[in-house]
C-alpha cells in the first residue's frame, strides 16, 4: 500500500529558500546543524549516519535528490528506486528534523552552466568505469553544502572514493563544513548495504554475499604478509568461479591517495567493484600494516 507522505509530520523543504529559512531559525537559536546528503531509498546505513550526527549536532537534515548529473547515459537513473513516502516515514521515526527534497529544476534551473571537477583521487577506479560520475557528485554536493551551510556533513565509507573526493573538494574550495565518515553497514551475510541491492534477483543476492567474504579473506592474507599481486589475482579468480559476471576492479590502494600499493608499507584500502547481471556492487575494507 502506498504511504501518504502527509501522514508523517516531518517538515519537508522543496526549495533552497525554504531550507535556508529553516536553518536560519536554528542558527538564531545557536544550535549546530548536520546534513546527510542521500539519493533516497534509505536503508539502515543512511539512518546510522543520522544516529552519528546526533552526537555532533542538535538538528539533522537529510537531503534526498536523485542527481541526474552523476549518472552516465547507460546507467540506472530511470530505474533508481524513488521511495520518498517510505523514506519520509523512516526519517520521521528516526527523529530527523528536516527533509530537503528539491526537484531537478530547483537544483539545476534553466541555464545552469557550472561543473565542479576534482582531479587526482577521482581519476581511477569508479572514475575510470563511470566517466562523469565524480563531476556530478562534486557539483551536487558542493551545491547542497552551500545551500544548507551545515556545521557537519556525513557520508558513508561504503563509497570510499566519493568520501575522499568530497573531503578534497571541501578543502580546496574552503567550504566551512566538517566532513564526517560513517562505517559501512552490512546485511547479516556481510553484504554492504546499498540502495542498489534491491536490483538483485534471489540467485544473485546469494552470490553477492560472497564478495565481502572474499574481501575479508584477502585483507587477512595481505595483513599476514602475503604478496599483493598474487593474492589479488587469486581472489579475482575465486570471485569469477563463484558466479560474479565481471570484476571491474579488486585492488589494494593507499588509503589516503588511492595510488596503487604494490607492497603493504602504509595504511591500505582494498577496493572492489563487481557485476552481477545488471547490478554493479562496490565495497571496500581497510588493510592495516604493521
Ligand atoms: O552517495 C550518494 O548517495 C550520492 O552520491 C550523493 C552523495 C548523495 C550525491 O548525490
């Protein structure tokens, strides 16, 4: 049964002016504000960011905007789940203070002509497989931050490269906000929570749960001193045997710069992107060195 958004008394701002008016009242009360940018289809990973935010700020704003600029022409923009009434109900239950849910026209009015490009950390991995993705993310996130001007903005570590990109951008553009990271939340079998998991068929879902298992084993072997190249190649072969249709990357990187790491001689990050049918899954895990 479709939920009626009106039954949930969560305030919703549809325009930048309404968002700013609401935030101005809080500012006049001297309270701190946290923003959690999302594209909706909220799961516990998103809600856990709100719980974290409560430790830092008295007011928590979620934005929901399926940002057309971060989808390539053959990607899932049209079928990306749009579940605003259900999302509003979850946010209301989680005691969020405001939902900012602008229209595409509000975010990108006629004549919009600006793009934010972050180089370096965006150029490989997701940037190689999804040209235009990080430009779209940087553009919309910079807008959301400037529209709301929060004290804190929260992003999930699940999108690790995105997190580093936003941190770089905020530093480079002197946007006065503290970027905070929340840990990846996982399903019972360890699959990283993602709005895109909804695309998986039952059979694909069973296979998907193996990604984090192989990743965790790879991390253990790397931390035990196994040589990265052989270890990673072995894991990729195992993923293919398990039924993943393609492995876009499965790679050990410097945790800060994302430069390839041939030897584990500093903090690393194992990053993976795989395909199962029409669904692309990404995940990452820290790799400690001693
Ligand atoms: O991670 C997401 O959901 C999106 O990339 C973000 C940060 C909300 C920008 O559209």
